[in-house]
């Protein structure tokens, strides 16, 4: 008895031994990557590589929560991984992988579903938004935050860089980790969300009360990561503002203009005050913003084209990433299974 333990409690949780904090984040391979993903998530991911041990994941299982096309999912999974690299994720420093290649994600999700309450899931804003008006809703859309919690907890993650829309899911993950640790003993590291200072919620350029998203419903309001310079310039030029003509940051009353100011602050690193005081008209602000966005996105688009030209290399990187991820995930899963009372195999 006691000969075969899946782990030694003395070894873990890993956070007590690490000198470098761990970062985890993910993007779904559905729709096309857009400026919100880039400014709200990717740019933080890239900056964090300098300091932290980062895991970046194409969360393909999450894309099964809404209607999907199998062939398209496969294609988007590769494209999304290429998007990470094009945006500056460095596979030498960060671990890049596909969620379904590491089976522990789906397995821990069951334990998390058995930790999180129905009522908690019912309060998720994203569930309410994505299920509104739909006659058929997949059960996985409802339980999705349990899978997301498992993504994060498997890696003993300290920080999760995400856009504002994911804050509620991270809160739930924290609550679930704390509850699990309290009931079954210290098992998970409790993570925290890291939001971008500006552009944590990039709004649609045509309907500035909606966040920019992958839905194809607003092509003119969405700047895609791979849009050519002319398209970027045209979309910024046509962005909806208001008629009072005053350059002022006021997201409530002037959502369109405030979004443009926020984008400018995010791409240039300048402060909101600096920007509002250097423009007296909308036209020049739009022109400079378009130029700054083109300068930021053009190299991304070029790198993307090069990456998509070498699918073998990409597949190799993803395989390596999954191997490394699985090495960590398998230990956390074993720890969680034992803690919750599942009999380890002998
Ligand atoms: P998704 O595209 O929904 O898989 O989101 C991937 C990442 O991009 C998450 O961290 C989101 O929070 C972030 N994100 C998505 N849309 C926006 C947006 N409009 N503004 C800022 N961040 C966003
Ligand atoms: N739910 C996130 C989104 O829709 C994607 C995601 C899944 C994620 N698992 C994650 C983000 C873990 C951060 C960490 O954008």
C-alpha cells in the first residue's frame, strides 16, 4: 500500500518552487483574428515572454461549443497558431500548443464541472450573450467555463492575460480553485487576470457600443489581423464618431471617438491626455491612427504569410509544444484526481 502514488505531495503545487511566474492564455480557432485579439491579448502575451514562463494555447475544444464545420475547424486551428507566431509569440521561449493535443484538459474539466455550481455557470455573461435567441444550445456552451478553468489550473498558472470580456471567467476559475483547495487540500495555484492597460475592450468601429468580435456580422467595423493596409485605412476613416466635433475622451457619450483614442493610446503607448490634447479635429486623429495601425499590423501580416508557407515547421512546433505541456498537465491532473478521491490505478 502507498507504493504507487501518482505524485509526492512534498513536490507540489509547483508554484512554491518556481522563481519565474507562469502565464497561460488561449484563443479559440473560430472566425478570423482581429484587432481586439491583437491589442487585448497578443501584445501582452508577447511582452510577457520576456519575464515569464508562458503557455499559449489554441483552444479548439472551446470552438465545439457553438455550431461548427469540422474541416473549417481544422483549418482555423492551424491559422490561429500561425497568428500567434506572426504576432510575435516566440516558440523558443514560450510553449505553443493545441488544446485537444493534451487530453488532460478535457479530463480535468469533468472535475471542475463537479466543483462549480450550476448557478455560477448560469450567471456567465458570455453564456447569456451566445445563447440568446438560439433554439438549440450545446450543453458544452454552458459548461465551457469549467473547461477554461481546467486549461488555466493544469499549468499552475499565476497570470492570465486576457481582454475584459474574460474577466468573469477568470473570477470563476479563482473561486473554483479556492473551493477545490479548501475541500480537498492544497492542489491548485490560484491565478489572476491581467488586463491590457488600454484596449482591453476594443469596440466595433461601426457600432461602438458592441465589442469588436469574430462574428462576421460587422465586416466594416472589424479590423482583421490580416487586413491589407488599404482596408485598415478605409475602416478607420469610416469609423462612426459623433457630430459635436470635440476631441474628448468620454466612452459613455462619445463611444466611437473614445474607442479611437483608446486604440491610439494602445498602439503608440501615448497617454489618453497626450492624445486628446494634440488633436482638435477627428480627421487628423483618424489619419494618424490608421498609419500607426498599418505600421503595427503590416509585419504581422508578412510573417503570417511566411509561416503559412511552411506547414511542416508549424506542425513540428505544435507537436513539441504539446509534449512539453502534457508533461506538466499530467502531473497536475494526477494530483487533482487523487485529491478529489479517485483511486489511483495500481
Ligand atoms: P476570442 O477571440 O474570444 O477567443 O478571444 C481571444 C482573446 O482576445 C481573449 O483574451 C479576449 O479577451 C481577447 N479579445 C477578444 N475580443 C476583444 C476585444 N474586442 N477587445 C479586447 N480584447 C478582446
Ligand atoms: N474563453 C476564452 C475566449 O473566448 C478563450 C480561452 C479558453 C482562454 N481557455 C482559456 C483564455 C484560458 C485564457 C485562459 O476568449
